[in-house]
C-alpha cells in the first residue's frame, strides 16, 4: 500500500521531500556504493531541487556516487523553456558536484522513437533505479504516461522507455514506462495544489481498490510514498 505524507504548505512539502530523498540516496550509497535517482519534470519539483542544491542538504550527499536519470522529457532542445532537463539543471544539476558522465539526459532533440529506444537501451544496461520522483497531472498522468497511452495494461512488459504524446504542448514526449518505474525501489510522488485534490483522491481510491485505471494509480514499485500539501489533500 502506498504511504501518504501530508504537509501544511508547499514549502513544507519541498522540505520534507528533499530530506526524504537525501535519506534514501544515502541508504542506497551505503548499501550499494551508488544511487540512481530519476528526476520528475513539471513545476512542482523545482522547490525540492533547490533545497537539494543548497546547504545543509547539498553537503550531506556524496554527489560523485549519484547517477541521475529523467522520468520523462518534452521533445524540445535542452535549453528550451519547456525542457525538464533545463529546469533540473538550473535548480540542481549545475549547482552540485555530480560527475557529468553520471547525468543521463534524454536526447529529446532526436526523433521521439529514436530517443526513446536509446534511453530504453541505457536503462536496460543499468541497475534498477533507487529513487524515482514523479508528479501527477490533474488528469491522473504521471511522467509522460497520459490516460490512453499504449501499454498501460501490461506494465511489466515492453521497453523501459517509450515515445508518448501529450494533450498539452509540447505534445511529443519521451517517458519512462511503468515497467521501469515499477522496477524501482522507492517512488516519491510530489503533489501540490488544490487543482490536484479531486484527481489525487481518485487515484488513491484506485490504488486502495487494487483496480487502477489512471496512469498514476498503476505505479507500485517496492515502496510508493505520496508527499502532498494540504491543498491537494485536505484533512478528512
Ligand atoms: C512533465 C512531468 C509531468 C508533471 C505533471 C505535474 O513533464 O510535465 O513529468 O508528469 O510531473 O504534469 O506537473 P506540475 O508539477 O507542473 O503540476
């Protein structure tokens, strides 16, 4: 069953998420000498990344042992305002001493199917992801797995990355598949704002029922934690 952690404000959510990410990465490094982190896109994670890049948390991680992947990418150049890489690079990657070769950007300038095949091959050759950060759209999508995306009904088969299309521009995307996400150790959903409340409640109901239909409800992994603010999940 997923865990739910409710925070009074978005700022408290960012603080709590950043602290949890550091603890999980430290544990992975202690156990296996390295940690693989997949970053979420969109706007919510920026506050978390900024906290990871600043004292005190930035100094608590051996960044040389951290391998960074992306949960999804919009098919735009890496300096485009809509690029998830650009957001993560501004907020985190350019501010901490990662090994550049340990940051695996999705080549979103390539044709989507080509970029997806390359990323899938990269993931096939790598250990399972330790920590996967995800957001949730108000339609119940996660990463760039939107309702109606092919393959949602066979989450444990197929490639670990795929080309998808979004109803929202930029329409062409590359996304981790449920297979890659569900093979990971710890998934953290970051959900903020009243606009997500109704859909979040629906997704949590679907997960509790064991009959998921929405993409976000289909995520299981070894451990799934929803980190939400009160606006997205008002106290019952
Ligand atoms: C993307 C994200 C997407 C995002 C949700 C929530 O590329 O847009 O991967 O899944 O996490 O749409 O976005 P916000 O955090 O902006 O609400």
